[in-house]
């Protein structure tokens, strides 16, 4: 097998001719030949791995997020589909777990869409023009006041071009992320039963990562 691999790599391991018995394989390759074979084998495998990674990255860039690998309790891996919704008016994109959320019709003015799930879970995505000249900080403060009315904001992050707010209200957990781009705010807001965190916490993380503006 080793001798065959050496020939595949364009190398030849010569057989001995002494003692009336020919022996093939590793015993009659010089140390330099062995090192060359191993080095070329490693180079070939690394090149193949880089090609696979490049192909996967290219596919992901073209089709967006299409699937989430979910690890079940028994250690098996199941694939759950995550379609991508792209809003033509504001240019934002959002993925969602098809097994948990079902899309409703796009809003009449084309600014967004709702996705509903079991137990009252709702994902809303929308865009709004910054007609009043709000800053990211002032818009975040307005959302904090709205969500805190009858509830509690327990997590808040404000950055130059986006912000995140999360907390609880009326027995539900909420998570909001808003991105400022093209003088408009594109927002996603997820509501789900507070006692269903084991299901929705990992979903929330994925939703946040794949939400953005094209």
C-alpha cells in the first residue's frame, strides 16, 4: 500500500536485489524518500481541506443561512431548516427556524413581516425611515422605554450602528436588535414564553447573528 502511494505521488521506492529475495515497501525507501512522501501527503490533504472550506464559504455567501445544526440530547445531530427573508424595501435580511416559526404575509406597505409559533412566540421584523433624525442612542432609549413599560429590560448594548435590548414583560421574554443603515432603522423583535428559554435561547442567538442589512 505504501509503495502504491509513493508511485501515486510520483516517487519510486526501488526493490532490493540482494539475498535472492526482493522486498518492496518502506524498508527500501531512503529516509529522505519517506520524508518527501509524508510531506507531499500532508500538502495534498491541506490543499483539499482549504478547497472544501472555500467552497462552503462561497455557498454560504450566495444562499445565506440555510440550516442550523441542532445537537439533540442523545448526542445525535439533526438539521433544522432556517429560511432567509429579505426585505426589498429596506434591504435587511432575517433568518428564522421553519420548524418553530411560520411566516405571515408581508405587511401592506412592505416594511416587514411577522412569524408566529407555539405558545404565543412571535418574531417581528420591520424597517422604518429615520424621518425625525434620531440617533442610535435616542432610538434605543425610546425602545427601552416602550419595552420597560410593564416589563424590565435586563440586558442592553448600544453601539454606533446597532443596539440590543432584552428582558421580560407579561410572562414573556423579549429580545430586540436594531441596525441603523441608509438613514433607516431595521429591527427584529422576538417574544416567547419566559418558561421556554431552553428552546428559544439558542434560537435567539442565531436570529441575532443572521439579522443585518445587505
